[in-house]
């Protein structure tokens, strides 16, 4: 028996050594391959979480970027004047596993070792913040497609860009939407608001945006609770008890998808009900609706994109995305990533070379017309962050979602106050 | 806060303690007998949740029944893991680096298998029980938490009976007290360790099935519970089942009340302040440090030996 086991152990050891050697050879071959094709392609780094807690939005963003790359490559690539020909895009993808340290080091690797001309990625404020420091260090344009906190763009970085409108604007637009419901008489003025946001720049921006509007429009809201929670918390019963004790009329949270699902599950289990409920930019995601069923009805969200947007290019994007991935574009995540890749391609063409400084300068001036995002034009402000209006969606029964604000983009009437179950 | 709100908080803390106890008990029995800090515990919890999900989606098996079915299945799985991997570890009276690395590596393997099989999407089990609650006056008690609490109590009782009334339990206790003396008097340490690892894994799978009803989960599921499980078993005295219950209750009460009760703070005079909810996750870490400094043998060392399961 011992002899058999020793043989078994040796075989495993030998197999492992062989596997490592094979792995090394494959890696070397890959490296060699890249070097050979380097001159005929434009390398774009993509660093996103496709595993870990942010894997779902990260995967959607990756799909958005890859759809844009496919469409550009199908069209022959990007015309680079200095090369005198069209070059195809080669994606260099890294999964940061929702780990900010890994996210920063992989961005660094893409910029320093892989010869990319730009890096896209940084889904979620925490990961985007970690990546952002690399852009100026390696003088490589970095375009975050998933971090909207203003803190990233307030540091004077020259190579950092973002395709998400500032998070503070979600808070402002949410306040504006609720204010409009009060003006219409659907809600009473002076309602008490409880705010429970994640302990990140994202959460802080949301609260600041809401308070900014509330301070300018006295009499609409009374904020009776303003607390923060840690990302990835498992138990919200304590904080929800505080919400209950605050006797608020409106419950506003700002949470990422896993926290939204966990918190709202416990919210419902604790029998809570408010006239209006929001989780910031989260609400209509299919995962949440599958996890909580009718419990997510009437939640409203301030989002960067909706598949209900009436623009023809947005509808075409939704159809192309479905054909490319095999599933519907049921959330906002893919659209800013898709346009992020498109505006980089436009900037490379405008720069006429693969010089990173020239691409950075072109990005500063770039205007992506026929953008799929609200407002239909994507451009960056002086601080590098895009600024376009948010849309407010509201979940309706039977998994329906309507844009309910602004009025000119609305696909349905807002239901306010949310009916008690 | 009035008395009803205090009672509401207390009930929620007790129900949370049930969740914590259910997830920590499997780790305790393995540490007690084998001195292995089972970092793969989070992986077993995650696999338990997916096991209940598969039974629910494919065969419409109620997740509570799914969690019960997980008991024998994960018992066998745990024994197989022990036979394949754990038994080759060098024997030691204290946790070894080799055991930590092995279990950590196995956790990563389980995670990656789950990514391959189920992908990276968050999954949930939605039954009529999931969102329903029992209303007692102004207090709302989630039914699913009641079920998990009952299951945790059931686990504790079964373990206590196993420890005190069976040959296997006596062997486990003997190995916990003195592994060398136990072998001298004829305890088969390998067989007991294999059964113990199976038992610990079975409880982890069972707890995972139940936790899958409370939370959405992905292959990364279990990570936040690992630290709490560790805090609970340190609180409980590392080798004590009744200590696990006490540790779970203490941690849940501190976490729940910590952010809802104003604490006296002296800073240029006395004043009362709430602990911000964003610091809630500091509580287990702080508790771990305090207990290791003041009560290194855990809460159960405060009580008489007869309280100890082992």
C-alpha cells in the first residue's frame, strides 16, 4: 500500500513539474507571439474584475469593450496616419479579481510591460481609485469605465479619463426627481429622508449630491439619518433597525450590487416600507430581481444608461450586444465601457500616431457623437471626467422597468408613493 | 429607543447568533481534534449553498431539505478530502503552516471549480419563505432566520449528544484532551480524524445550504464568514461546542447593539456617542484581540469543566 502511495506521490510530482514546464513554454510562446505581431496591432489594456464580488458588472463591461473592439476590427481597424495604414486592436486583458492591490499592479504591468497605448477598466470606485495613480506615473492614457467618484478626478491627473458622469449627480438627480414628484403632488413636501450609503467616495459623493440639491431647495426634505456601511457587509439588521427608528418616509441607499441584494433582502424580511426607496445606481439588475422577486418593485435608480433610451444608436447597441454575447443588455454597465473603447479609437485616429501623449491630447479634445449614453455626446471635462445627464428608472411589476425621469426620455409614469405590500 | 426596540434588537442578535453558530461549528470540531485551522471552511460553505441551489433548481427540493441532504453528502466528501489530502499532513499539537497552506490551497481549488461550473454570477434561492416574516406586535421576525436558528440549535444538540453518548464522541474527546494517551489506550486516531473531518465538513455544507437562503452567493461566498467563524471559535475556546454558542451570541450582540446604543466616551468630559455602522466590521477584530489577551482559552474557560463538550 505504502509503495503504491509513494508511486502515486512521485507521479503527481513528476506531472506537476511537467505541467509547470509546459506552462512556461506556453507563456514564452505567447510572449514571442506578441512581440511578432506588436507592430501590426494597437494594444489596448483592459483591467476589470471578472471574478470576485464585482465579477458581474466587470464581465458586462468587458463585453461592452470587446463588442466595440470587434466592430472596429470588422471595419478594418483604426487608421493610423504615421503608419500609413489601418491597424487592428489587440486586447490585453487582466482580471483583477475585485482586489484593489491586484488592480493597481495589473494596470502597472499593462502600462509598463505590455506596450499598450491606453488602458481601460477600473470598475467600481475602489478599484478605479487604485488604478488611477498609474496613469500619470507611466504617462499612459487610462480611461475608467466604471468609477465615477469625483475624488479620482480632483487630483489633477493629466492621463486619467472617465466615461461615467460624476456620482454626485446621481444624488442630485435623485433629489431633483423626488422634488418633481412633490411638485406634482404625488409626494408631500418636507418628507423625512434616511440615507445609508457605502463607506467609499462613491457613497460620499452620492450624499453630497443629494444634500447640494436639498440645501438649494429648502422645505423639500428633512434628512433624519445619514450613515455609512462597509462594502461587502453580511448583516444589515443593526443599521436597518436604525432606519426603522428614524421614522423616515424615504429610504435612500447607495450600494453596489451584492450589498443592494443583501440589504434589500433584510429590509423586506424586517417588514420595512417607505414611500420611495432607492439604492443609488442599482435597482433594475436582473440578478436582484431574480433574487428578490416582487420585493424590488417600485425601487428607483439613477443610472448612466438604460436599454429603454429612445436613441436609434442605443437601440442598435442593445441589438448588437445581444447578438455578440447571446444575452440582453439588462443593466447600464456595458454602455459606458462600449463608448469608452470607441472614444479611445477616435482619439487614436485623431492623434494619427501611437504616441501616448498625442493620444492623451486627442482624448482631451475628443467628442464622440452618436454616443449611446444619455445626451448622445460623450466628451471629457477639463478634469478628465465625462459629464452627461442621468436617467431615473423605476422597477415595475412583472420585471418591467421604465425610465421615469427626465420627462423627455420617460417611457412610463413614476409610481409614487410606492404601494405597501 | 424604547423597550420594544431593545427587545427587537435582542431577538435580531439571537437570530444572527444562530447564523454565526451554524457556520462556525464545523470549523470548531475539526480544530478541536486535528488542530487544523480549516481555511477551506469558506469553500465548503460555498459548495453547500450551490448544492442546495442545484437541488432547488433541478429537482425543486426545498432548500431546507437540501441543506439536510447536504449533511450525509458532505460527510462523505469531507472523509474523501481527508483521505486524499489531510491525512498526509504531519501530526502536531498546534496548527502548522503546512495545514494552513493546504487548506487555503484547497479553498482556492474549490472556488475555481465553482467558477468553472457555475460561473461568476451571483445566485439566490428565492422561496415563499425567503422574504416572509412573523409579526409579533411591532416586531417582525424573518421566518428564514428562525429556521436557521432552529437548525443551529439542532446542530449543537446533536454534537453534544455525539460527544457524550457515542464511542466516536469519546474518541474525539480523548484526542482533544491528549492525543498520545488516547492512542495508547486504543483510540484509532486516523479513523477518528477522518470521521471528524467528515463531520465538520457535513456541518459546513449544511450551514452553507441554510446561508444560501439568507444571502446571494457566488464562488467567492464564505470569505466574510471565515473571519467571524474564527473569532467565534477563539471566543468559544477553540475546542468547545458550548463555547461556540456563547461566542456566537456574544459576537452577534456586540455587532447588533454596538451600532445602536450610545457608548460613554470621555473626551474633555463624558459624552455619549454611537459607533458608526461603517465600523461594525471592526468589532470582530477588536473582540479577537481582546479575547486573545484576556481569555486565551476562550469564554468556556470561565465556566466549570462539565460545560465543556470536550
